[in-house]
């Protein structure tokens, strides 16, 4: 995973996974959330998703939660994960602000 928390950007997929897990979800529900929120622009395969979930668990940004119903393991964002998501949101706001200023003609 190319995510860099030391000033770098999260991948869009990582950011959406973190956003999806503000409420507990299993893998398929995460894929549905991302597809719905991006209006089909981002579609995750199972291999990509589960690889990302493993990496995010290793980073301590998400944790498994609840009772595991057969094969459906649910995940939830941690406080560290929320801090990472908030930092990314602030970075994106700054990016948009700069772009609006330049594209709007205020940059000289």
C-alpha cells in the first residue's frame, strides 16, 4: 500500500475504506459502500479489498469487531484511523482551495 502518513496522500481506495468503517461493515458491504459513494467510479475486487484490510489492520487503523458470523468478519475504524482520515480530509480541503484559487484566476 502506497499510503504515506508523513505528509503524503492516502490512496483514494484507502480513504474510502476508512470512511466506510465509521460504522462496522464486512467486506462485501465495504465494496458496496465504495461503489455507491463513488457512483460506480471505484469498483474493488475481493483480492484488492482484503489485501487493503490486512494492511490497514497492521497499521492499526482498523480492527475486526463483533461476532464473526461464519466467514463475514466485520471491521471498524480505530481512533488512529480516524486521525488519519481527518488529516487526509484537511489535505484534500487545502488541495481544493489552492485549485479553486488558481483556476478561478486569483493566482498571479
